[in-house]
C-alpha cells in the first residue's frame, strides 16, 4: 500500500506511518509501479498519450513505459499546424493531403516532428514551394532524401499489393 492509502486505511497521519515503518524495519517504501493493463495495447492504437494517462489515472511517463513494455511504436507526432500564421490555420490544412512523392515523404517525416509548407525565407505559406522541417528550409528533393534515410519507401505499397499471400484487410471486431 502507498502512504496515502495507509493514512486513509488507518486514519493516521504521515508521521505515524513513518514511525510504524521504522519500528517494523521497513526502511524505504519503493515507488508504486503499476502493471501493464490488459486492454492497453488495444486502446493505445487510437488514443493519445494524454487520453491514456487520464483513462488509467497515471502519468504520461507511465503510459510511455507501458507502450515500450508492450512493444508498441512510439507515439506519432501530430501533423496539425500548432501555430497561427497568416493563412495557415488548422481549419485550412485539415482534410487536405499532398499525394505527390514529396507530399508522401512529408507525411512520413511528420512521424518524427512538424513539417510544413513555407516560402524560401522560411515563413509559413500554405501554397509555398518549400518545406520547413526543424527550422531548415528544404526543397522537394531534400524532403524525399531525408525521408528515405528515415525508412520511407515510395514503392512499399506496390510490393504489399503484389504479395499473393496477402490476406484481405477485414476487421472481425469493431472498436
């Protein structure tokens, strides 16, 4: 039991709990390490780290530890634009997707951090010809090269579709 639980259970203060620990030989009470919940892997597929922390009443660090223990990949970084620039509100960018090779590479890079369209001087511009990633202004070719270094494969879908043993994507249970 934790100290707050002991205080509530016995109706005593923290000093009394400390005195009892010393009398019984318990030198230090270790941190409470919560076990990985059974339904965590299922919920982690569609809830954010904050939502999971709130759901299980734990810290965000505990959720990250559980995610590692379950062998799940790290939480993706949201691709929403988190700043208010001229002409770049989240309402404008929501629902639009750039299906060019560079756009698909940018989608891959957004797993690791924010990437957005900009002008040559780095200022945000929804219709810009350049990309800003981590304060660096990049061309389409630069974006594709960086994404490839981080595992982006533009032809991955072709190999997946051509595999004869690939099972059709169906869901057996609704979430």
